């Protein structure tokens, strides 16, 4: 069973930055390399939404609300994926989840809280 562990969340003032990290374990380097990895978020009372995704070929997609502010990247040698979040806004407050899809299953981390104060 693939395990995903997120870190890097916290409390930050509006306009600040955070960098989230997700480490995948119990997965080979090859399987990770060929997986799509994404960050989702869920704010209180809202549905979970896709924030950013990086495909196995390196192509990326972002939800419109974070374009130009967030950057997703992956390190296939360390089985890690990152989310650099700049110019944070109170509306970005949510629990952020790492997600990995290997073509057969999808796996989720436990989430990390990001709180942006006005």
C-alpha cells in the first residue's frame, strides 16, 4: 500500500508563502516516475477540490484561482512532490492533501493544514 505523508503546512499572513512537501513510500522509483501526482484542498464546509497536478511527463495543470501563485513540482529521485504557494490569500485556507494515481489505484495522504490570516 502506497503511503503519502504531507508536511509544510502552518499559519501564515496574507501575502506570505509556504512550501508543502509530499513524500511517497512503499512505491518503487519507477512506479512513482510513471504516476500522476496532485495536490487537493478542502476548506471547512466545502468539497475537496483539485489545486494542481503534475503528470508523469511533467506537464502541469492548476485551478484558475491559484494560477500564477502556486507551482507544483516533483522529484522522481526522492519520490517527492512539492507545492510552492506564494501570495497566499485567506481563501487559500484549507487542509491540503497529496494524491497519487498509478493507473490502478489512487492514494491519499492524511493532509496538512494551511491557514492564511488576513
